[in-house]
C-alpha cells in the first residue's frame, strides 16, 4: 500500500507500472481523508504512524490523498529484455527508425530522437539536468523524451544519467551519417 497526493489519479486499478526495481499491478485506488488513515494502513505503507505518513506526503494540503493497494509482479521488465538484444535484423532497424521518425514528427519541440540518443552516447552517466540544458530543454521534457526511448529499449537508466543500451548501440551506429554533433552539426562526411 502507498499514499500519494495528486490533483488527479496517476494510476488505475488493473494497471501495471514500473518502479525503480519491480513491476507492480494496482489492485485499487481511492481518495481518503488525511484523518481517516489508520495505524495499520500507515504501517502497511512503511510508516510508523499516520502522522509520520501525512508528514511524508508531498504536495499542498488541499490536494487529494490517494490510497493505492498494489502487489509486485514476478514478470520480467520487457524493456530490460528488449534493451539487452544487440542483434537487430533489417526489419527491426527499420521499425525503430520508423518509430523515431514518428516521434520526431509529433514533437512540439522539433526532431529530438537522434540528438538525444547521440547526447546520451557521448555523455554516459551525465545528469539529466545537464543534458537537458545542453539540448535547450527543461529537465521534465528531456526526461519524458528519454522515457520514450527507453520504451523502445534504446537507453538504460543509471544511478545518475543514462547510457545507450546494447539494442540502441547498433541502431545509433547505423545512423552515423545523420547523427548530430554536440554543436548541432552532422557527423557525416561532407560532399567535396
């Protein structure tokens, strides 16, 4: 069980979500009044008392408190399995390319996929805030973009920053002529 202050629920019953180390499935979600949180619920959520739990909640006091019952799944994280796949055939490479181009076309801040992959490849373990600043983006937008790449198995999160996954390495290598430099140029050969 856990409790969160949210303006609107960020999870739904039956939904599966990744935590830092596990995959969980939500059993139920409901809004509770702060004073109705019991000692048993606080302890189930890892707190010694309801007062301790309430003090640990983030957000303004007027934001609803959601009580979330969940259980851990033993399923492997599909993204980790996907990310570990280094051998990509032509169809898989084309599929990744197609998906990234679709993300670029739908982006409100212009094409970003190859630039982001390149920045991560060139700066493994660098904090998201630094990479975002170099890209001219706010941290939240940059992290949202990286999560999209992670869903495709192209990046891995580190304790600080990211790195390109074994799956992402051959794809990124195949894009060398299109790959942006840190200064926004191109790594491809120039015609002469």
